């Protein structure tokens, strides 16, 4: 099993993104996803900028995947999606069915991202016939679910687990971050750039509840399944994804690459419940 670095889910300034991937290029991380997956109004980087980063990362020895939007809302966004799909050099991570359809029409291979609702083996087999090379398991599914799927027959596609980071829970046509600032979505001023790890929402009792990231809702705490590395390796999982929220995530993924399938311990501040068929905010070590 190898480490992968997921796409940046937040709105960071262009200079910070370039600096981040320059450090990624110098790391041992073998697989890197990049691209805007949340909101097309985040225009810090254009398609050409992501292609430049992809070339730089590939030249440093990385496998590069271009990640697509998880929620398309306008024809212009589909036009941009087609550019990604038809880039001619890099495989895409499809984060909605429109991207899958575009890849299928062009007879191009693709990766299924965690926002695609893959809940049974029949769907996965169909997607594989259409060109799916690897799928990232939806974060709300469990080890038991996955073990049941892979025990029926050995899959012909690779499996990737969202193993560390703030969990992507939902997407909405409304922008919660803009509304919190009294702005409408169409004139949001890309206000989410002020929250490089999203905006923490708490209960009335001041307990962390959720994390607002533009139109995306995330978990308040990180998932950290590094203690499960050994069992994941035994199950035949190919990649353990680290979702970046800071530069320190590069070191996290680097350490995983060095550890391989060794088991390590995590602290009690993480939300690992889904993996154990429990409430998502629970931290369980079974």
C-alpha cells in the first residue's frame, strides 16, 4: 500500500498553492491529485496553472491525477470539465457523474472520487467496464462494507481509502461561507480564501460540530486511520489518501510512505467512527 495526497479542498492564494506543490515535488509521495473540486468561483489558479503544476510534479517522479468539480451548476463548468478530461496527458479523478460520462464518451480511463455514490459491487463493476481504474471509497462506508465487497471476488480495479483529513460530508448549491459574511453566492468576493482550513461551526454548548468550506460541509475533526494501515494492506487496498489542510500534511504522507503497512497509534481527537460502522464523530480503536 502507498500514500496518496488528495486535492486541496480549500481556497488558498496562488502563491501558497505553488509553494505547497513545490514541497510536494521534493517529497517521496508517489501519487498526487490536484485541481479545484469544490467551487468554480475559486479562480486563484486556472486550468493552465494546474497543468504547469502537473508537469512539474510528473517531472519530479510523481503520478499525477487531475481532480474535477464535485458539483457542476452551469454549462461553463462543463466546458471546463471537458478541458480536464481531454487534457491528453493525465488521468482524471471524476467527482461527479458528468465527468464519468465525459471520460466514457472519450474512451478514457478515470479514477472515481469519494463523492461518487459507490455503494455496491455491481455499480463498481459497471464503472470498471466504462474505464474506472481505481475508486476512492465514500467516507461514510465502513471496513466491514469494504471487506464484504473484496471478499466476494478479487476486484479488477484498485482501491483507495480517505485515511487522513477533514471528511468531505456534503455539497450544496448554497454557499454557507458567503452567507455567514452577509454575501450572496454570485458576489461572494471569494471570501472563503480567509479560511484556509474552512470555518468551524460549533453547537450552542461550544462543541465542535462541522467545518464550512464554501459550498462544502466537512467534519469538525480529522479522520486518522493510520492505526489501520496493517489491516488495510491485508485487505489489498492500494492507496491511503491524506487530504491536505496545511503544509504539515506533506510530512504526514511522507511518513506513511516510509512506514508502509506498519501500524501506528493516533490520539483521541479524531473522528474514525464511519470506518467501524459507528457514528462518524466517534473515535474508536477496535
